[in-house]
């Protein structure tokens, strides 16, 4: 049973403690708490209006290149269905709703996400909606089924706005290496960034981070309330951090991977990109659970329906892993790290330095394991059943070779080559086996710290704030991935939950975020601490210009928004 | 030294397996072991050609698991469904799909392991084996390379030797391991249009790969081992063992060495099942029995060819190369396979989408585990059916039949039950029953290519017939006539047939005497010859009496009367 009061809290999605309102200096978009649809009446914004506004915002910010496909027609249809449920639900307020109510009869709102616009990274399969992985290989691929996590959101009545841009097959840390071009960080066009001296909006736009950059940009630019990303080495947290979002990488196995086109199966998890810890908890509550189609899913732990408002962190032990004080860490991020540690200590938590001695080896091992699984996973893209098929058909082998060469970008091809090299019989023990052993040591590092009583670890998410695109592309993808994933991928190696929380704007006016790492299956505890911080950090909302089209003109790029053929 | 090779479905053999499954139609179940043995004689002779060198044969056998759905998906397993009609998203390797292990396949592998005395690994792992081939849509096969589900068993088999094929020789072959793995799809090459068509119905069907150590010395032993394994799998119900549908596929590793010396370099003879091509090509002129024999002795045939080849190489001072060879039907030789698959690096990797496969016993199941999610080894152990070897021993000790007869009974699907059914319902001795079952009934079945279950004569009917014989109501030749009548399936009982056709035994001595006299009178030449000392002619006269009495007279009595009549003075008849 859920009381009406609780039900109201379920609908806090997209509120970020009121940030949405303050940030909505744009007259066109105001997506905030007070306007969310409510099942019990009193909602000031109907699902259709909410959807329309999101779609308008997506179009207005098309120059960000956040979306690969916008599913406008379907979104409006879903929104009107949600609206019908809300209207009919007003006369049916007596019956309570629960999360378990998978397919309630029409005429009742389905839960906290009913009517809420969301976006999905374009590496989750969506039935009859093009799913490209931002690769030439899958252009024109319309999967015949929908990923479990996407289906769960649809079942809840959430409204799919579109599929978001990414690095090709999620291989990258900038969202710059997809076939549809780079994603622009919405903060590049915020008052906070642009109104600083010396910023040239035409050339000084910053990257979103990656690989789920499109999802992060969609939520940060107020085009969606929630977006799904994927996180294999930091691909959800990294863009979440650079775009000033709350981004959760859940415990491995808590969310089904069925329908997520894999990068590194043993590390991939669907990620949640939202604007507040409460929203993350709501989404996690809906998305978690065993899936018969994914043998690696785990029974979900008992979890509260929502995070409490008055969180007590007095009994929380916070570990500061000294190895995360890495070369290249920006002074501002280090400063935030100290600030937040102090904040926690003052709040009554015990803060202590801990050691995760094998961290330094993690990124190298991640590279070996990642490329090995990539080499294996990419073997199916031979052009026979689906996807791009080369015209070269002298022989089956020639067809394979030409298909892969034409279908994949350099980054993907290099990883395939490296991975196959590591898996060769003569190299297997030296590279793959050794990397697996070190992976175990890394996991044991975490296990030991948590066994010693530490509840959460506080670390930076990225080395610094978002870099300019023109600077980012000075280094190759491999180098950038190694730099950008340094704080995030050890968590994937160990399968632990981690959430990134924006703490402040840098001197450049760009978000700086910190990461909280928790025990396996303690995702809600982690989000509780994140919410406690959120309440005290007062991270500012993004201030997008009144006239976004001005920004578009200045950006000098035509918006690349495609509409689904549905 | 001998080691587990990277075999399984390789590009080249996959294509060949295809053609085989498409091409063959010969029914294989129920090959009489005598026929097989006779055929195998030839092979034994030529392996003994070189006394110094002995052959060493190991086998890798792929057995398709008898299950309604595939190993990692819920698509149906059906041999003859239209192309690509039984393909799930996972089978087609659509991106984002994940494997979900079929519990039935796990149980089948555990049961097979237990029946072969293997150690069941309570924790086993799945691996990916990579190679590019059009009928392997994911670009890798999921198998169990590192830690298979069962290891270290033993297959006991027997084969019959001696001039009469009636000496039973018991042999053992060690089983290295049993691993679960996926089958590949099928490629159909259309050389006319130079295109390849892919059928994924078979892609992902569960296989057990059984690795048999090189404990066999010739093709005959290999064939006997495979036959015994086939019987065991069929008894367990874990594999239907129908080779014509590719449910059982055999690769052989063959080498030669001098006893006491290390094993020689081995070659892998693939393509063995394609021997059925051979069978098909030459069979139409042959009787069904011979056809079966040829099909069945394929391991033997190939293996022994390859042994001979290697012996010739070694004795000629040459070196045997480590290579994969296939049988070339045109030349009747094994030839190196053109593909460089011997050099292929399969880039094995742990399958990340499947957690370790954990098996339990009743005692060790963790609390609150969903019973549908666990496989209990001890429970499966208790459910094991009687295995063929035990059945044979039981038949010999219980019914006093000859060991070689027990082989025939067990080899034929349903024949043991049939035999026991007859024995239980008749007063006739099992030793008599076995002759009727193996010679008369089985002969008729084979003549018409019928299985035991299709027999028009039920155990009940045969038992009644044998009771009449036992009671002395009919003679043995008359009984055979009755069986012929029963076979027509008129629905009449043996007793009715005897009565209607007047086949009852002639009890009146004078009546038989009259017939004998008529025969003597009408065969003066034979009688003269007899009197001149040619005793053999008596049989001819007995035959004449049998003919005239429709076999109703007791042959012993007929002989006595004839002898008695003939011992009287000549021209006796004329004087009366």
C-alpha cells in the first residue's frame, strides 16, 4: 500500500530539489517539480504537454547532436495514453498502485514514471526503432525486440522521446567517435560558461564525456527527465559528471543486460542518468530485478520505495582511497574532493583514508579484458544476418573482411585487433589470464576495505571538468579512454555500484563531480548519501540562454535530428 | 603426447556434416551385431599386416542431446522442419541477446557422465571458441574447454571374435571428458549459382562432446565402442543416436607406434560420418542388411585405412605429419584437408554471460533455492535406467541364453522386452524362445525393414504358438507355417490357424505309416539306392513325408517308421 503522500514523492522525478525551476531561465522550457503530472489530480502539466515540451526542447537543442533518432510520433501517442490514464485515474483514486503492478488495466496511472519522458542510448535494442550503436555497421538496423530495461520503463507508462548518440559501440570517453559526429555538452551554451571572458562559442564548446554523451546531454539540456546509458568502464558516470547530472552505475547484475548491445559483457551495466538522487532511486526501483533472459542478473535486495528526506549519515564510514590522488587530477577537483570530505565529516560521518593498492594496474587490465571481449562480441557483425554488408563478395572471407572494414571505425577495429591478439593461444596466459588475476586483486581490494567497515568510498569521477572538443581530439581514443576511465573502471572490474554527484562549477563554469562507490547491492545506501550531499552542495542548475536558436547559430552546425520512420 | 585437440565444429567439417545429414536416409537402429562383426573381419586382417607397429585410435564423438529445445534458447529442436523455421533471436546471434542454459541438457550430460562412470564436476564453466563460418552466426561456439561438466570415465564395450563370431572379448576405453556445447547451423553450397544458403535450425542445439582416450587399436574396436556408446545413450534417453540424422558424429585420432615407444604423431580423420555418402553411392544394389553394415563400420573403415597409411609411411622411413585428413570417396583414401584449420587459433575465452554451472546433491542444496533452478546429481544417479551391459548379463544369467545372443537382443530396439514378454507367457524354455525370436521373428523383420514395435506378431501370439509346439500339438515345421500365417496379420490366433488348416500333429501311428508306405512305393529308385547302402537318400524320403503331411508328422517318428518299413524284405509290397 502506498499512501497518497508517498505517491506524490514518487513523482519527484526531474525535480532535483527544485533546481529545475530556478534553472529554467529559458522561457520555452520549464520542466520542474511543480509541473509534473500526478495521478491523483492537481498536476499542472499533463503528460502530453510534458512530452510536447520535451520534444520542442529536443528540437531547439538539436545542435547538441544528442539524439540519433527522435521518436516523436510514438512519444506523443504514449503521452496521450498516459494522459487518458491520469484523467480516468482521477475518478479511481481509491485503488493504490504498486511497483509490482506490471500491467494494470488502462484507466489507472501505472506508477511514478507514468507519463515521464525518457531517452535511451542507441545501444539498447528497441523493437522497430532503429538501433545503430552510432556505427555504420548497424545503420538501418531495426531490432525485432526491446531491451528488458527499456520495456520496463515503457510498461510503467514512461514516454520514449528518442535514441541518443554515443561513441561507436560505446567505445570512447568523449562521445566524439560515433558515425553521427560528436555530442556537444549543453553546459557549453550555459550562461555560467559563456559569460566568462575569452570564451568563443563557435570553437570553445566542450565535450559531454562518454560514451553515453547523448543521454547525458538529453537530460542536462532538459529534453528528458531520465536517460538510460550503459556503463562498462565509466560510460555513464563520465558524461554524467561532465554534464552535471546524478549518474548511477548500479551493481552488476541488478539490472538486466538483455537487449543491451554489449561492449564488455562481464562489466556492462545499464546506467541511469537523472537530475537528482531521488530520481535515480525511483528509476532503479523500476528497472532492477531478475530477468530470465539474463543469467547474470541477481535477486534484487529489499529496498525502500523512496529515499528518506532526512538522511542520517552519522553512522556512515567514508573511505578516501589514497591511490585516487592520481597524476593529472585537477586542482579544482582535488579541492572539491576535500570540501565534500569535510562536509561529510562535519555531518557526523567518519572519514578515513584507505588504500586500494592495485588501482594503478586497473586501467591496463581493463584495456586487455575490454578489447578481448570486444573482439569476441564483434565477431557476429559479419553482414550475413543483419547490419551492413559489403558489396565485395569474391569469397566469404573477403566479404567478412570488407564488411568489417567498411562497417567499423578505426577505434572499433583497433580494439578488435588488440583483443584477438590478447586471446591468441600463445598470448592468452601473458595477457588475458594475468589481467583476470589482477582483476580479482582489484575486487579484493574493495572487498577488504568494505569488510573493514567502510560503507562508501569518495573519489573523483574525472580528472577535471569537461575539455574543449578541439583539445580532446588532439589525443587518440585509446589515450583518452585510459585517461578518462581511470577513476571509474575499477568499479566495473569489481561489479560494485557507484554514483556520481555534481558538487560545484569550476572556474570555467563547468560541472565538477565526485563519485561514491558502495558495497555490492547497496545501491540505495549509496543514493542516500548522494542525496544527503545534494541537499547541502547546492549545485546550480544549468542556465540555458533565452534564445537557444542563437546558440545554435553560433554553434554553426545544423541540428541533426532524425525522426523515426514509425 | 596426446592432448585434447581443438576440434568440434570446424569450418570444413561443418559443411560436410551438412551434406551428410541432408543426404542420408538409411535407418541405422538395430544393426545385428553379427552382420557388423562379419564385415569387420576384413578390417582386422589388414591391421595385423605389420607386426611391429600397432595402431592407436582415439575418438571424439558429438552426440546431439535429446531435448525439446536448444541448449541456450527456447527454439524447438526438430530435424526435419523447414529451413530457418526454428530460430530464436539468440540462435541468429542478434545483438544484445544472451544465452540461457537449458536444464534438460545439463541433466542429460550428467546422466551420461554418471552412466559412463565419470566424475561429475560440481562446478563447470563455459567458454567461447572463435572461428568464422557462415553457419556460426555469433562467430563463436559456446563450449566447455577449461572445466567440462564430466571427466574421467570409462566405456566398457565388447566385441565378438573367432571364426563363428561367438567369442566375446571385453574391452575398456577411458573417457577423458564430456562437455556441453552448441551445434552449428548448416551451410548448403549451391555451386551452380555459386552461393551458400544457411539454415540455422540446428544452430544452438545442445551437443555432448565425448572425448575417448586413444585406448583402441583398430577400427573394429572403435566401431564396437561407438556402438556400445550409442546403446547407452539410447538407454539413457540422452541422445537418440540416429546417425543418419547426424545425432551421433564421430571424429577419429589415429596414430601408429611400436609398443613401449611413445605414441606416434597423430592425424585427425574427420568427415567420418560422410562415409554414409559412400554407403549411399554403392548401396542401391546391396541388401538392406549389407547397407547397414557398411554405414556402421565407417569408423572402422576409415580408421583402418588411415592406420595402414601411417604404417606404410613409418616403415618406409617417412614421418607422419600432424594434420587433419578427410576421406576422399573417389580415390578411397584419406587426404589432407585443404583448409588450414589445423593451424587455426580458436582464441578461447570464458563465456561472460553464463555464470559457473553449479550442480548439487540433495544434502548440499542451499536453502531457499528454487527447485527448478537446481540439478541434483544424486537424484539423477538414482534415476539411471539399466544399462545395456547389465541387461546382457541379466539375460544370460536369468535365461541361460548365449552371450552373443544377448548382444543381438540388446542391439535391437525393443527386442529385449519382446523376448522377455514371450518367455513370461510361454511354457517353452527361454533357450528355445531365443531361436524363434532371433532367427524367425528378427529374420522376418529384417526382410521387410521393420522395427520390433512394428512387428505384426505380438509377443503374446508368439508365446501361444510356442506353447502349442511345447505341448506337442504341432511339429516344428508346422509351427513355422503358423508363424507365416500370423505374420500376415489376419487377426487369427495360432490355435485357430492350426485348426483351420489342419496343421495339428498327426498322433495316429498307422496314419503316418500309410503315408510312409506311399512314399516308399512311389520312389523305387531311392529305395534301391538306400538298399545299396546310400543312407543319405533316407533324408529325401523323410522330406517327402514331411511334404505330404504338411510337416504335421514328428520327424523322429517318421524316420523310425521309414527305417522300420525299409528294413523289411524287398518286394514286400508286391507279395501282399
